[in-house]
C-alpha cells in the first residue's frame, strides 16, 4: 500500500512539473539542461602561490572563457587585512606598456607578480594576510579572482 502511494505521488509530481515547464516555454520549448551557459564576454583569473605560507611570487593566469575576444585593462592587485584594503594597479611589465591586452577565445595570459617590490615600497603590506586581483574590460565588466591567503596572522 505504501509503495503504491509513493509511486502515485511520483507520477503526479512528474506530470505537474512537465506541464508547468511546457506551459512556461510552450510546446516547442527546449528541454531543461544543467550545462553552464557560455557568455560572449567572460574571463577567469586564477592565482597560484610559490609556497604555501609567505610566498614571494604569485602567478596570475587570465583565461578568456567567453565566445568572443576580450580587451582587458591593467590588473588591480588588492591586499586585504581584516577590514582594510590596499589597491595597486599594474602599469608596466618589464618597463613596457602592454595594457589594455587583447585575449582571443580560449587563450591565456600569464603574469608573475613579485611581492617583494610591494613590501619594500609599503612595509605595512607585510601584515596583509589575503590577496586578490581584479581586472575590467573596455565595457566596464569586472572579473575578480578568488582570494588567496598569504599568511594566517
């Protein structure tokens, strides 16, 4: 008796779900899928540390995951500690202006960031325990990397 009741509830639930979906999309509506939709302008930024604690260099990898080419402005490096943030814009790479940079579809850009130059310029940055990178494109869309931990305290 319980098995029959469960099967009946599942069948009724399926028909209600199916009818509401066809009503919303029409009889020629596409089936539901869980694939990630591709955006025309999209980029991912990943950060990799040279060591687990107190890294000296950070490797930034920018990948164009969109369906079109994308123009990106210079990256902004954000150092975080508790409720304070310090932002630095990368203006030049090895004494040459390369920004804005054009990335074709599925292409990557690699940049090694030495943290020593920031620590020498602003000594209080040695207290910063987290870091992330943000880049904007010419359409003012913002792409941000996940925050990485530089040290625990």
